[in-house]
């Protein structure tokens, strides 16, 4: 019997590794993250799900991905969080960026800045300086 994902509205669907990978790939698009790194991230999340017997809440998967993306790339983290947490406006992005800045580990030559958050025709663009 396949592992079932319990969605926030209590629907259930089978865990699909490829669906998880697509979501992570989308968050990492145009970022300096190798496919090998993405596949390792997917492998790690899938391995951690082996502790669940029949069902796992989708929120558990989302939090595991966010934790791993936080250590890899902050822009990919924000992108994934924006979909996973269903950001509805710029304030949602700003709030998450402030949380990220308060707990992030130092990275070479990069500064995440709320000044880099710009709304462009309905889409949000976020960049590192």
C-alpha cells in the first residue's frame, strides 16, 4: 500500500516522488543549485518519510523541504514557502523574509534584502545582492 499524503482539506492522495521533485525544481529554477543537489534533497525527504506507516500530513513534507532549502538557497526557500504557505500579498513575503533574516546563517557575498522585493505585473521577483 502506497504512502498517502493527507492534504490540509483532509483529502488524501498517494505520495509521488516526481510531484515533490517538480515542486522543488520550480522553487530552484534559475538558481545556482545543481540537479544532483535537488535529487539529494528529494532523496533525503523521501527517506525521512519512511518513518510514516500509512499516512503523512502534507504539512510535514512541506516543513521538511523548507528546512532543507533554508540550508541550500534562501531564494529557493522563499519561493517554495510562497506556494506552500500560500502567500497572498507582498506583506506575506516581507514577513517571511524578516523571519529568514533573523535566523539565517551567514552566507558568502549575499544579503537578502526587503528592498529587493518588487511586484512586477502580478508576479513577485526576489533577488540576492
